[in-house]
C-alpha cells in the first residue's frame, strides 16, 4: 500500500509541476496579466540594465540598487546562454529550467531509502503560491544551489561546503547553511571556494564588493515586521513618507532609524541564539543540518528590515529539504510558511496599493503574513532546541546514612 501511494505521488508530481509552472510562464510572458503592479519590471529594466554594464567587464558601481555579492553577476548574465531569445524571455526560461532541476533533485532524494517525497510536494506547491514574482527574480537560482548543498551535506561535506560558499557569493544567506556543519572538511571547502571565486572576480571584474556601501542609508521596507509600527502610526499623525529608496518601497522619516536599529538588534539576538544553540547541541541526526538551516534563515528573514516576496522562495526551498527527511521536526513551521506564502501573494502584488496606503486591508494582510512568520520562527526554534540540546540532569544528592528504624531503599 505504501509503495502504491509513493508511485502515485511520483506520477502526480510532474503533472502538477507542469500545470503550475505553465501558469507562471503565461503570467511573466504577459499572455495573461496578473493583477497588481508589473512584477516583471525588475527583469525588463533593472536586470537588463545591469546586464549591459556587466558584459563590459565591470560591476554597476554607481547604481545603489546593486546590492549583491559578486557571483550574482553570473545570474544576471545567464540569459546570454540563450542569445536567440530576448533578455527577459531567456531569463524566465532559465529560471523555469532551474525550477525543474530542483524538482528532479528532490524526487531523486525522496526516492532514496529513509527519505520521503513530501519535500518535493512542498516545492511543487509552495513556489506557485508566490505568484509570478517567483520567476521574476533570480532567487530560484540561489535557492537551488542552497538546496543542493543541504542534500549533499550528510554524505559529501566538501561538496556541501563548496556549494554553500558559492551560494553565499550569489546572495549571502546560504552562508548560514554551514551553521550545523560538524565536519571541518565542509568549512575548509567553503573557505577555499569562497577565496577562489572572490579572487577570480577581483582579477577579472573590479568593484565586486561596492554593494556593501549601499546598505547604510536604507529605511524600513513597507512589508517588514518593523514597518507595522509605521503602518499603524500613519493613522495617528506620523508625518513620514513612503517612497522608492534603494530599490524598494520604504518608510522614511521620524523614528525610522530607531526601528531599523531595533530590527538589527533582533537579528543580532537571533544570531546569538543560534551560536548558543550550536555550542549546546549534542544530538545531531541526518535531518538536523536541514532543520538548523531552515531555522536560521527563518530567523534572519523575519527580523530583517526588508521582507521582499522573493525571500519566501528561500524558506520554501529549505522547507522542502527538511521534509525530505521523515524525522524532521519542522512540519508545523513548514505548514505555516506555506500559508504565509499565500498571504504574501495577496499583499504583493494583488493588494500592494493597499499596503502602501496603510489602509485596513493592507495592514491586516501584513499582520497576518508577518505574524505567521513570527509564530513559525518561534515554533521552529523551539523544536530544534528540544531535539538537539539535552536537558540538564541534576546531580544526585550525596548519600546519607539511614536513620535508625529506616530501611534503605534499593535502586
């Protein structure tokens, strides 16, 4: 019976993937128009503009919207692999191909002994919940590298370290995959790969780390957890403004810097908790690497000054890897993240105008989505701690001589 169910699941996975991905392609290709603002404008305008600069052998150092590590240039330049297509069309096709490779990887992993196809279903269902935005950013490519690193982690630590380092040079966050890596070979491989790739870019393309200077003056992005303060405050006379700043719609004005500092403090506290967990954790199982990576990225996403819709792709990918392992403790947090993905497509792009206007609908959607992420973060962190950190057993009291008339109790 179990084998029959697995075969049916295996047969339906590519069918559902094809139907949902066809819908995504029809939306990004403008065959059908998805409601709300045009989510493909980043590819048509920003990415293509970067492409023209990058192909000259330098980074867009004068563009403050370029806020990515040097290897991100490879993702932006990738449409050159399909020169017979328009830049945007080639980009969408390559993202879809990457999506398909991820599915194949999860199906292969799910069929191995001791694994499950639940992870593949999380990916197949979770990605389209985010709407066409997911194909209009290069985050699927980054997430694919991170997922491959985690799936390789237990048996091939050197491969895992190399992929994690390369992913970090695409978009920083995959560096957190190394959190629970126990073998030194994973860290050594990551260090060698990071130095090699960084050195290559330094020699070939100058200005690869100019992006680090573009983060200092950012405000609080309107979809972030901290932004809820200003969404509510606007109804009580707060006189700040909402405008496009550093590539995203942000709040600017009184007390924004304080809220942004508070977000950084929360991120620092999350990092401190993760370090403490790593020092105290003793029980490591096959799924612990994926569970820890999911918790770490969930913490940093939730506490960030920016929670762009494409960030949810990272969580869906890591959630999918977690549920490849039957013993994963992340089932409930993964379910909450999937619900948050659906709410995300409602707040962007469907009702993004309401979010920017801070009206009742916009605030409700943000409270719901960010609340789901907060609850998922707390539950995931608690589950990881309970599964890996042993309880402190009190030391036995020193034995005392029995009183007269008492019979000693044997143990």
